[in-house]
């Protein structure tokens, strides 16, 4: 095992605890539910922020949150098959606006329209 880190290493060899995190939640009645997210490639991940300012900058001031340790957040995701923890993500996609359904009328001389009638 190498105990040295080099600048070109993509990530540390050992996990370093992130400390207490600000974790986004959704209300679920009398209790709250930790929100799960997806990485840009589609993997499910839990998310924690190291400060409330970073959470607000990414998810907005209306996002409710709780404080959890890294170990607690990881243990909540593992039974759901979520083993990845993302700390301080900065990029989010804008909310998707639902478009109204598009309906088109079939021409009366269409064979499909004749079968429907």
C-alpha cells in the first residue's frame, strides 16, 4: 500500500471522512426521507454538502435538509443498493417542465380514421 498521494492521482486511496454533512431531504409526513440523486452517467448516489451555503447554491433556498454524518448517510443508502456518496456537487440540470400532450386529428380519408369510426 502506498502512503503517498501524487497530484495526478484521480482520488485518494483511502476514504477520508467528510464530517457532518448537510443532506437534502423530502418531507414524508411526520418524518423526512433522504433524497437520492443520479450522477451524469446514471448511477444512483446519496448527496451531502459541507455547508448550508453550498446546498443552497446548488439546490435552492427552499430545499429542506438535515445534518448527518458521512457514515450515517452511507448506511442509509446501502440497503437501497446506493453505495456512492457525492459531496458538494455543483452542477445540476434545470427542472424539467412538463409539456402539454400533443394531439393531432387524423384526416378523414385516412385508413386509420376509417377503422376508428
